[in-house]
């Protein structure tokens, strides 16, 4: 089925920004409503090819991205096949080259450590050329700084940056974070969100309760 362009491109005349869910074909990648990706280098609809790397069916790993996320140009998600086994005395992936080393094809995946899925919450902002590694979970409302390399889970509404990424600060007080996680405005119907955009943008939490 052909997806209408008006669903793919939310801004008139802008082919660099897409609603990402309409560009996804891989069933192992799940993207929520209104999550957008901007790419001024490549076709943003080639996100699966250019941004989701080492994502091979043999691992059964998934990329799950929530609603209302903002993903900047060049952000990448590195999956398990990018790893080399740390359990071995050598980092060389002998099982991957099973023919040359007379190994069994069924042991190919033992070349790397499988750390699991990548999970991105709702309303997450991932900056320019940030890298998210396999097994990482990023909580709702988090911000990932440009060119950060995220190797560990990120708590909700936390800003992280650096290589490897470390916490810079919490975006809000604990009570505000708790309230936002309870409200889950991203799950509201579109008309309710539209009525509350001013309150969301101006930080009027009480109006959302």
C-alpha cells in the first residue's frame, strides 16, 4: 500500500523531515505516532538503511521508539552484531567466518555479545549524530546531546551527553517528573493534545492534571 505523502512529510515543501513511522518497513522496528526524523544529508525515508546499523534478523533484536520523539540528522542505533564477544580471549569473530575456520554456521551469533533491544521512550529528543548502543533503554522525556554515545540506560527527563554519555542534569524536579509520567499526555487523543498545547509549551503542569 502506498502511503500518502501528506502523512510522510508533515511540513509543506519540506522533504528533509518525515513522520518516521511511515518510512519503516522492517517489522523489527516500531515507531510511535508523530515521531519525526530530520536528515539534510540523506533521504530521511532511508532511515532503516542509514541509521539502524548491524541490525540482522539472526539476533531477533528490536528498535522500539515511542511517540512525539525528535530525532536529529545522523543519529544512529548500533545493534548487537556491531559487538565482538568480550567473553573470548580474542576479539576476532571466528564463528562469523565459519567456512574459513571449519566452524558450524549455527554458531555465527556467538561472534558477538547480545545485549538486547534498543528502547526509546516518548517525547525523547536525540541530538545530531548521537549514537545509541544495543541494549539501551531511554526513558520518556530524556534529551540526548549531539554526538553523545549512549552505552547505558537513561532515566526519564534526564539530559545526557559525552562519550560515553553521562548525566548532565534532570530537566525538572522529581515531583514534576512523577506527574508527567502519570499524565502521559502523549497518549491523549489528538484533540485533547491540541487543546493543551499552550499549557504544555508554557510549562503549566497544573492545567494538564
